[in-house]
């Protein structure tokens, strides 16, 4: 119920539109309710009445003319506007939900995406959001219209014969019991199926991204077996929901068929006894269909709303996911940075309840414009350390400051605007090369974009492509080589022009020739900026003004290349392992 209350915040701005839709719907559903009375008039007054033949024909023509206006001239526009406003309302609400969800996705921390599958998030964003529209369309529009139709039909039935009307509605309590007992379980089964579907999508997303690994290890048969297991789970969840749904409908439809039999029996008796006219009996039977059709739709609506409520739960659960990284209420804007970075007794771990600290008591001062390299064995904490600077994660103890401002006291946006990052596996998006470089600064001109590409040594290979800067590069830049992707990533940072530069294994995945060419671009990029480098190949960082050796989450050595080699400690050991000479 709390999730439904949260969902209503999206509905509230459109309550007037919903009200208009319901009113138009009432007019639309009222028109067919005149048909049984028209049949009663034809049978009792025209077919069996005492009027002259010419008068009967004249009355019939007048009735048909009025019915034509009502059912053709009036009903057409009413039907159009009822559908139009209903779809307008639901689609605007879905638009607002998706917008809020996407804003939420942008704000969630890196930690959240490390712990949750992307495919499951996409399932909630697409499938579950689409299902929630039935809360509005069915729960707030159709149900009221069906109740309106049912009420009017019952009013006419009581007007025609109160006792026969009581007979017709005698099975209503059985309907209520069926809905109460059957749909409680259906909601759980529906939610289980949605979760199984989300897990399937998460699995498929990972496997499609990992197709090269599957092919290279000839895992096709193994993956088919794993997929078959997950597919079977989804099938079983779907069949369980379907079986219970079918069982529910079989009971409801059986109950529905009892009412006409009761009406035929008792109504026929009343006609034979002369207590009910033939026309009234025909009209009553016509209203019986208009009584149980909306009643059946109401029962079907229970199924639809049950499924929609399960989706609402999943969407609202996702929206209520707390943010790990937030701006403090008194945060300020970090203006143009000089690039002075200080770590003051920083302790960090990825999980609050984890006793294994990733970083332990880091004290470090980086002066503006300095190039500083972090080296050490894998798992020592180098990448974790630099990920704290743009606040991808927050420290548990100690503080990090830029130009004397604690980074937790400035806005995340202003902080990250000062930082440019080139990673080992830079993400490029499907689209053109121009689109990907412009992500560094979306408002940049084409001339500025090309200048950034030239600085990154990317302009030459781009000009050789068939459509140059408008060349489509495919998902994650699959149409480009590793070196080309890195050049575009570097051009993106050149365009951003940040004061602080972070290079995390930026060339380790490249061959030596590409690494050498890109290293020159990186050196141009690092000029006059505070630059932090995480490197695997120590030959690429010997020029750094400071080299920091990180082992087991602690700084064990710090100095220039020459100083550390002379000390013959951890750095010298790593350098010699790579068979490099001074």
C-alpha cells in the first residue's frame, strides 16, 4: 500500500484529466444502455401494441432516426475523445515515471551498479513501468466506468422488476469471495514471474556483452545448458501464474453463467403468469448482459491491477533505493580549481560491515601542476584511491580536499567538472565520433571539437574514415581499434579541459607501438595540469615528479624514479621484475 501511495504522486498532477476522461466515458457507456429499453418499446408498443399500422411505422422511423443520431453522430466523437484522453493521461504519467527513474539512475552510486545487474534495472525501467499504466487506465478509469454501467443497469432492472433483479444479483457475494481469496495469491505469483523475467534479462545482457569470451572458450554448449535452466525457471513461474489465473477465470465464468439461468427460469415464470410483459423480459435480459459484462471486466480488472501492483512495487522499490553519495545541505560550488589535492588520514572500505580496509591511513599532498604516479601490485588499492577523488565512493575516515575544500562539502557536479579521466577501458557510446568527443563539453563548437581531436592525435585517422567525424562507431566503439578508442577518449578530455587529470592504466591494454603514440598525446594533455597516473608499465611513469608505491592499502614508498631506485625498496623490486634498466 505504501508503494501505491508513492505511485500516486505521479498521478496527482493529472487528476483533472482523469476526471474529464471518466465523465466522457460515462457518456460513452450510457449510450448502449438505451438499447434494451428501445427493444422493450419495439416489442410492447410497436409489435404487440394497439396502434394503427401507419402510426407504428411512423414511430419506428422516428425511433430509428433518434437512435442513429445517438449511436452514430454522438457516440463516434465521444468514443474518440474517451480513448484520446485515456491514452494521453497514461502516457504522460509513464513519461514522468521514466524521467524520474532515469534521474534516479544517474544519481545512484557506482557501488549500486557493482552489486546489481544492469539487465534487471532495464527490466524495471521498461517492462515494469509499462505494466504500471494499468493502475491508471484500469484502476482509475475503467473500474469507475464499469461500476457506473453496473449501477445504471441495476437501476433499470429494479425499475422493470425488483424481485427478478434480486434474483439476478444473488450470486454477487460469491463473486466477492472469489476475488478476495483468489487474487491474493495471484499477486505473489505475478511478482515472482516479474523477478524471474528480470533475472533472465540480466543474464542475457551479460552474455551478449561477453559473446567473444563465450566463443573463445567454446562455451556455447555450456551456456545453452545454463540458459535452459534459467529459461525453465521463467517458464515454471509463468505457468504457475497462468494456472492460477486460468483457475480464477474458470470459477468466475462459472458463477457468471448461473445468473442467466436463474433469470430465464424466474423471468419466464413471470411472463407465463402475466406478471411481466414480453418486452420487459427481453429488456431485462438485455440489461443482464450489461450487468455481468462490466462485472466480468471488474473481475478481470482485479487480475490486471494485481499484476500492475506487483510492477508498481518493483518500480517504487527501485525508486526508493537510497543514494550512497549525496551533496550536503550546505555544499558549495567548487569554482576553477588550481589542482591542489590532499589526502588526510584516509581510510576506505567498500562495505561498511567489512573488516578488510582497502586503504589505511593515506596521507598525501599533491601540489598544483604536479604529475604523480601510483604503482604497486594489483589489488593494492591504487584504483580505489583515485576513485575517491571524484567521489565515486566516500571515505569512512579522514578527508580529501581540493584547494582546501573538503570534497564532501562541494557539489558533486562542480567537483567532477574539474576532473578529466582516461581509463583502461573507456566507454564509447553508439553514435558518431563527433557525438562521443562532444561528450567532453556538449556545447563545444565543431572547430573546438576538431582542435581537441588534433591534440589527441585522432584527427588524422578520423579524416580517413568514410564519413569522418560522422562515422558511426557501434556499441562501445566496436568498429574502432583499441588505440583509436583511446585517442577519442583523450580527445574528449582535451575538449573538457579540466585542471585535474586522472589516467588509470590508460595504455596498458595497447600494443607497444600504439602505447608510444598515445603516450605522447597523454603528455600533451598532462601539461600544466595536476595529473594522477595509475600505471602497470613502470617505463611510462619514470618522468613523474613523484612516484607513490601503494601496497596492501598503504603508502610504503614515495619519491622520484631515481630516488626510489637508489633506495632499492619495493619500487626497485617491481622495476627489476619487469626487466627494465635505469
